[in-house]
């Protein structure tokens, strides 16, 4: 096996890539890059009945959007392909037959009905049916049948599977980078099917063979595969191959902390569980994606990194290169990580504050175009800089700053009642006349002159500033009022004051 670190992310194209899968890919990527290794994408599509059109492209697009592209895989051939298991199926039968020849596997001719009858019989007696050492000699397989009988069945093209022959009375000593040492009694293991009657391998055989042929040094995968570790270890031993190091990642749990995070949880609580939007090709159902919901990939990656890992410091914000340097498998938690939708927004808010104003202006300009509004790029960028601390997503710029682009068409009833009294219209008329005489509409100058005017009237600042904000914004919200007046300009400010006077009276 290669001394160079090689890891693989091996999803099945059965639908959109869940963020749990993205986290697995991320941890593989970080580990590979930290050790100068290769990150391989392998598509495990042996189960053709569950194959979903478009799922493979979705997986690749999702990895690209997250900024964790694979070094090697479909479309990036590096001498270890093909990288789709369906294109490698001719390789697996040979290895399955080798296991039979070495006495580590056998042909099993039991039909589904026969096995189902055995299960029901065991259940009636309060037992659990397990196909292994204690009953395999009583069942229909090449261990209980004569060589001639086996050959006759094969020549007659009877359906059969190939099962692994689990050893009896042995204690396996297994090691996991995250979970430490484990012991497994082989007497409780069943004889797993390695090769199906349809001529396709099961995951267990295919992934072992592929990992060996692709020289994978470390298998970093979800904890749902932990029960299969014993079988995979025994398969490596049966083939006489050196096994890679294994690391099983904890589950991502529901926000309540009980059970694995699911698509339904996201739909119920209003957050995505997929990196990109997905449209089911059969039902037409659309599932939300982080990209389309307005999240930055940096925020999603940073959030996922902390779902089950920590750097051992108080630092929570990491660029990808910093994550590579800090990441260690030994610091991955054993227990499940509770998903927190609000924490994801917290990361998003951080990264939108760091984003370049011109970049944000470009993104926000798309939202303005949808509303058939236009403005100079420089103006949009200045607005973005003024209100970005108030937003989480690019679309929030509209909610927080619509008044920079259009005059209010209505006034918040509650705020208006609070700010607009019987004498307010007369006071606003006086302010409007005063502002007509002000030539310099820069915020600092406006603040100085308006404050002096209010003092000269010997009235409270609230009597003027609150209704002025209502006039310019339509509600008691927004950034510095003088900045708003500067941005929209003298003519527009006076027009809005007049509109408020006429509307609110």
C-alpha cells in the first residue's frame, strides 16, 4: 500500500448529498491536505435500483460549491479508475471467487422464501435467525452440499449468493482512530452476503476491493458503518491485505439532540439540510439548499467543521487553510453533535461582515434587478458598507435598506402613532423650510445644523428626529438618520417629508 496518505469519499447517488455527507467529505479533505495526500471521490452505485438521475452531478457540484473539490475521481482520472463502482463490476467476481477458493466464502443457494420461513420459525420460538457457524451446515450452501451438487446447481443457473464465512470462537481486536480499541466476539456475527444473485457485489466486498486497489490509507466515514468494521477487518485479513486505518465519525443529531438529523427536521423547523437546492426528478419536490437560502460556503464549511470536532482552543472562525492546519482526527468527538440552526446563521453573519463591499454590492444588485430597480454600483457599495452589520444574508440588505432606493409608500402604524403628534406636521413644515436653505447635505454638516435648529426651537430632539425618520424611512428603523439624508439627497429628503406631512397630517 502507498505510503502517501490517500482518503476517499464514497457516496451513493441515491439523492441529494446530506450535510452529514458533506461533513464526512470535509473531514476527509482536511485530513488529506494536512498530510499532503489525495482526496478521492468514488461513486458507489452498485445498488442500481436506488440510483437517482442527477444525484452524481449534484454531489460533485456540492463539493465544488463548498470549496472542497476532489483531487481524483469521475472526470479527474489519475490511474486508479474507473471511479464508479458500476463500471468496476467485472473486478469484484474474481475477488469473491478467490475468497471461495481460500475457504473464506461459500456459495449459498437458499431462496428468499426459504430464508423467510427460517426467520418466522425462529421468531415463533422467541429466537433470532442468524445465518452463520451455528446453522450454516443445515442450510443450502456449498458447505453442506457435495461438490457435485454445487456444480450441478451452478450449471443449472440456479440463483445463488456468495457469503463470507465468519470464523467461530474468535475475539477480534479492532482499532479506531476516534473510538480507540474494541473487541468483537465472532460468534455473534452473521455470514454477510458479498456477491448478490444479480451479479453485483454488495457494498462490503466492493468497498474493500476498491479501497485496496485505490491504495486508500485511511477510511474516514460515518458511525453507521461501525457495525461493519469487524467484517471489513476480516475481509482484509482473508485477502492477505494490509487494512487501512479506520475512523468513524459521530452522527449529526437533531436540534433537540435525540436522533439523527433528517430532511424532515429541516422542513419542520425551517432550515436546509442539503448544501444545494434539490429537485426530485420523480416527484418534482424541491428541497432547500444552503446556497439558495443565501449562505456563504465559508459559513457552511466552518459550521460543519465544528459539528463533532474542536481545535482545542477558543477560536471558532477558520478559513479553509486554517482548518487544514488545525484539523486532527484525534480531536473528533465520539458522541453525536447537536445541530444548531442559529449557530449556522451566526457563522453566516460573521462571514458577511468580512465580505468585500463590492462583492456584496454585486450580489445585492441582482436582488434590485429582480425588483426592476437600478443604481450606480458605487452607491450600492456605499449603502452595503453602511448597513452590513445589520444583515445576515444578502437579501437582508433590502429589508434593512430599501429606503435608500425607494421612498416609503406606507408608514408603520405603531411607529407613526408614537412619533407623529398633533403639532408634528407644522413642525415638519418648518424643518422642511429650514432644510431648503441648507446647501451642504453631508451627514456631519446636517447633524450640526439640524441640532442647532432644534435647540433654537427649545424642543426635545425626539419631537423632530422620530417623525423625520418616519418621513424618510417609513418606520423607526435604519442606520444614522443624517447618513440616510445624505445618501438620498436634499431633493428626495424634502419630497419624502412633504409626502409624510400630507399622508399623516
